[in-house]
């Protein structure tokens, strides 16, 4: 009985809401009806199109129009007539375009610099291959010509423990133009090092410089002696002697004076630097004189020394040194190879007597003994050289000693300051102040006067 009443009540309540909703949408229904009526009339279509055109005209300006807007400005090009050229000349200028060749082969003259560079590189590499090959042939020919002579005088030829040694020749290739050979196993010497210093034929720049300033291939033989008396002697060509006196430390100190050998019958192209007079009289015998005269163009230097230390040190390094360099006992012979207008085999055979001269000198130096006066003179010369060296290095040694003392005091100060003992620090400061005052005080000499 209650259900019908509930339904009736809900119906009565919902009626006002439905009426209100209908009134809200009625406004839009009226607008749609009006729009349909207007659109159906013929004048309405034209009005709609005009409205669309107005909307399109109100769109934002295009960027291209803004960029080209200044071209439409009449004041921007004031005084310029587009129909008539500037300056009153009515003829329009004609532009001529140069024709550029399309292919490389039609204009090779434009690349002469590049072609010249390529030709230079080709010549350089060709010279490198030819020069390296010639130096290798010279070294092999020299070893083949002297192999039997070396094996007669040494028990071991061509083995110094190096992995880069040539098993066929025994030569060690230091560079494209430098070859070395080590020999050992002989009395009175530790060993012999042969160094072939050939021309830099593989370098085109060096070849051109050698044309302007000719030089020769050289063979330098250095024998490390074990039995030799105390003396320094050198026989060299005039040009080489001048250089050795300036550069070699032992010659510069013990025998800087250059003397002529003409009195002994030797060619005037040689100079003698000798420390002890009787050494030259003993070593330069008749066989030696004949060799110097016969091979005057091939013998460059013969140097015997018990104080050999190599080239002289620069002034700054020598003053900073604390002691003399360690000296060696050596016999150094430098010979030129006659490679001009000769094959490598002929040049090597022509240099064989020079190696025989080395072994002859080695035996003579071994048997040479100085007299009593000569020994005393040699000892005095070495003592003077030591004293002169100490004088020149005194300032450097004093500076080094002062630096060591200052470093020691600095370490002591750091150790004292690290300790938590004010009394100990105060005593150290007093001691340091007294030392500074004593150092600044003028020095006075005390004279003792004997009573009459």
C-alpha cells in the first residue's frame, strides 16, 4: 500500500527539475533555429563568405612578407630608378665568366710545385737505398780484407755478447753509416774496438754538404791497454792536432804544445804533442817514419795515453765536478779510407798496412819503459794536474759543503721544534744566535811577540 505513494511522491518531485532543464537548453534550440533560417536565405550565404574572408585577413603576417617588407618601402630606395642604371649610363654592364678547365690533365702547369716535391722525395729515397747499400759493401769488404789479420792477433773476433751482431761478418751495425767490431783475447790489452765511421751516403742533405766540404771515410781503432808506462803522446795531422789540443782533456793538460816532426824526417803535414821527450825518440823509429811518409794522406791521428778521459768537459760541468774523471790507458789510431776512385775491395786492401801498423805500435808501447828522471817528471805532472783541478773546483766544493752543513742544521732545527721541551728549544736558539754573531764578527789575527 506504501509503494504507490512512494512512486507518486518521486514523480511529483522530479517534474520541476525536468522543466528547469528544458528551459536551459531552450535558448540553444532557438539559436539553432535562427541560424537555419538565415542560412536558408540567398543573402545569408554571401554574408557567411564575407565573414570567412575577414577572418582570413586577420591572420598573422607571414615571415617572408616581413623580411621583404623593406623592398616595398619607397623611401628606402630614394633617388634610384629601376629602369635607368646608376650614373646615367644606359648600357647594362655585361658579366664575363671565366671558363675553368674541367679535367686535371688539361692544365698540368698548375701543379709544378707538387710535382717538384714528389720528384725530390723520389730522389731522396733512391739516394737512401743506394747510399745504404754502398756503406754496407764497404764495411763487408773491410772485414773480409782484415779478417785473417785480426784472427792472427786475437782469439775472439766479432763477439761482444750483442744480439744484433751479424753472424756472417761479425760487424755490429750501429746506424746506416757506423759499424763496430770487437776483438779480445790478447796479452797486454783488454780488447780492441774497431769503429767504421763511413760517410752519410744515405742522407741526401749530407751528400750535398760533403760536395761543398769534402770529408773521408774513417776507421778508428781503440785498444784498451793493461801494460803501459805513464806518458801522453799524440801524432796527428795539423788540422786534427789543432782540434785535439782544444777538445781532448789529457792532451790539453799534459802536452798542449804542438811541435813539428821535420827534424826526424817525417812529413811536415804532421804535428807532435808529447809529454816526455824520450817517448817520441823511442816510438818514432825508422819503420814508423816510413809509414808516416808513405801514408801521410791516410793517417789522421795516433794517440797513446795513460790519462785518457775523453773530450774536455764544459766549464760549468768541470767546475761542478768534485773529483777528476777516471782515466783509461788507451792506444787510439784514426785512419782515412781511400774510397775515392776505388772499389770497396781495393779501398779495404789499401788500408790493410795501417792495421798492421797498429799491432806494431802495440808491441812497442808494451816494451817501452821510462827512465828514472822521466818517471819523476810524469809523477810531478800528474800531481800538478790534480792540484790545478782542485783549485778550479774549490768554489764548487765549498758551496757543496756549505749546502750540506745548512741542510744538517735545518734537520736539527726541525727535530728540536718537534719536541715539546721549551727549555731545550731555548738553549738551541741561544747556541744558534752565538754562532751567527761569531760568523758576523770581523776576523783578527793574533801575533806572538817574543820578549827581549
